[in-house]
């Protein structure tokens, strides 16, 4: 133990005597380790960590599918049949995202909300942090209008006041009573800030139209002992029976059963894994750089090593001394890399704190004990990668020959030169692979920027608004409102044309419905082409420098 402490003290003195070399090595390692730690924290928080629900591996996402789409909204009558006929799920809950205009208690605000069934929170095994969740009788037409607040909205809008329970707030012109506040970090669907009972909308007869898919998704919890394979087999069997019973609406429809975690992260899984592999290459390049620096440094220290061997030091002691120096570099680089990773993670979370394209589960990204273990392991690995070869080369020297050669100015053997050449070749190959990948990505981005969207986006301004259903109850009232709005906006100076649509181009898909071409045989429901119902009220193709387009989410 005493000799190891001596090696540590000697190694520290050697590194302090060469501050330039030490600084370059530590910064290089810090960049490589920091990048890997930051990206691993994302992979761990988004892909590897279980969802924050009890027995989350039993939670499944349910949607409908057919030959045209692997992920469709669920028709509510089909959902009722699923609940009645399945034997593999404890509960099948449904949800959909929508928008609300929140008024009262401050400035009007547009918030993302979720309409959920009463069994939504029990299926997830999540309880309200304050107050209660929905009651079964509230999830029906005519039920008591109650709302649950997210923890973030409760703090931001209501100052974390516990007396908010039982208070009334106005959503889309209708009064709702606050029943509870959900725990911090709970957001399902993504970005939702409040929840209302879905069942209160079922008075609309369109919900019971089996061919009408009202934008809902399902969440189901497997019974103990039931497997994903069993669930998929049984749900498809139910879908086949419904197809036979309702061929006009269910032809070709099946059920997609996917683990909820997989469904949550499917859009970013491949990107994160590719990014993880990329920063792994960056670390290998950093290790190759440090190894070359250590080989050059070992060549300059050959006389020192030869003298220590002549004075009686064992080759193991020399090897250990050099490895200790490499370990000190890795420790400094790992510490600096961990600090850089903490800054990078903070930037990633901040950049994804808002917006529809944010990384799912971004609020769960952070530096926890698993990330620290990963950083420690990768630091040890770098010691083995960049420290072992130079230490082994330096410990193999012959004292007599080395002292003779050093007097003639020799700086290393042929084996060391071959190793350094191989490292340089590997470093160039890795760098070239990364450079090609980066070039392809930049070219793809450039090509995407040049794609013709089918309209002229220059000088086009947009905004979104939602009309309160309590005030605008008929299509005639809604149409009259937009006609007046468009007329007034069109009269503004500099505005050449205005328009309104339920979905903006390149933003949403809108509601889809099949159609048949006149004069051709009517196709099967599952094979029929679909149209996107955007309910465009007015749209022109010519825009002036100050043109304005209005889009509605109704």
C-alpha cells in the first residue's frame, strides 16, 4: 500500500511538471468522456429506465391498424367490445390530447389537455398528489365537470396553493371544479397540463359510430401471468370476430399491442442509438490521441526507465507506475467530463422543455448513480485503452542498450513506431467515418430545406385559436365567426389574403376518411384511399410580404 501511495505522489509530480501535456490530455479526455456521459444519460433516461409506474412492463399501448396504417385511432364501439371480450387485460383505459383555453385567475392561456377515462389513472397505478382522481360517475354524459391539474400548472398558474382543490376554473367557456393535482413529473399524454373525463363527451352520437375514429388511444395493463404474445393473439382474434360482425366498418382492421415504453420512445430510439455509437467513436479517437502522446512521452523517458531498472526497480513496478499516471489522467478527465456532461444535460433538458417535437421523457434525463457508474467504467476503460500499450512498451526496454542508444540520440524502437503508426491509421479511419457521416447528414438537411412543400411559405404568418364549445355550439355559429374574422383580417393594411384550416400544412394530418372514385369499383374499407378533412374555409396561393394565414384547431 505504501508503494502505491508513492506511485501516486510521484505520478502527480510528473504530471505537474508537464502542465502542457497534462492539460491537453485532460481536455481531450474530458470532451470524449463528457460527450459519452451526456448521451448515455439521454439513452438511460429515455430508453433504458422503466416508465415511472408500478409494474410498468405490464403496461401496453393499444391502437387499431390495417394494411394502410400501423397506428390508427380507436373507434369507441370497438373499444367497448375489447373490454367485454378480452381475458388478458385487467383494465383498458383510453385517452386523447386536446387543447383548452384557460380563463380566469390571470391572463387567458392556451394549454394542452388530456381527455381520459376514469380507469386511466388506476390502470397506471398513479394517484393524485393532492385531492383525488376521477370517479366513475363523473366519466359519463352529464357527470360533474371536474378537472385534474398537472403539478407544473398548479405551481405556475396557482402558486402551489393547496386550497385550489374545489375551486372553479373556466375551460373553453365552461366552469370546471378542480378535483386534484397530479404528482410532479407525471405527463401522459406528453406535454399535458390538465385532464378532464372523456366520458362526458359521449353524449355526441358520433362516438357510437363504429366507422368514426375519434382520436383516442388505449392503455391496458396485462393480468399477472399474461404475456405480450397472448395479448396480441387474443386481440387479433377479437378483431377478426368484429370484422365478421361489422364488415362495412371493420374490414381488415386489427389491434396493435405494443409495450407502452416502446410506443413512447419509438420516434427517438434509432436516433439516440446512432448518436451513442457516434460519441463512442469520438472517445476512441480521443484515446488514440492520448496513446500517441503517451508513446511519445514514453520514448522521451526511456533513459529514466533504464536508470530505474539498473538501480533495481522491477518491470512490474515500472508498469504500475505508468498505469498510475494514466489512471490519474483518466480521473481528471473523467471528473472534467462529468462536469461537462452535467452542463450538456442541462442544455438538452432546457431545449426540450417545450414544443411538440420535444424528446419524450426529457424530464427524466439526468445524472444519477447509473450515469456516474457509467462514467467511472468508461474512465477505467480509457486507462486500459490508452495507458496499457505505452506502459507495456516502456517496461520492455533493455537498460544497457537503451542507455547506449540514448547517448546516440535514439528515441524509440521499431515496435513503438509501428504501434504509433497503427494508432494514427485507426484514428484517421475513425475520423473519416465520422466525417462522411456528418457530411451525409448535412447533405440530407440541405436537401430537406430545398424540398418544395407545395405552397409559398415566404412572408406567411400563422396563429392558432380555439372557440369555446359552450358559446359556439353549431357549425353555423362557428362558420359565421370565421367569416367575420377573415373579413376583418383581410381589411388590415398590407394583408393580401387570409385563410383558415383545421390543420396547418406539414403540422398535422387532420381527420382521415376513406372515399371511392366515381366510375370505379368500390374498394374494400381497408384498401380504400383516404382524404384529409381540413375544413378549409378560405385559402389563396398568392401572398404579399405581410400576408397572414389563420389556422384553427377545431
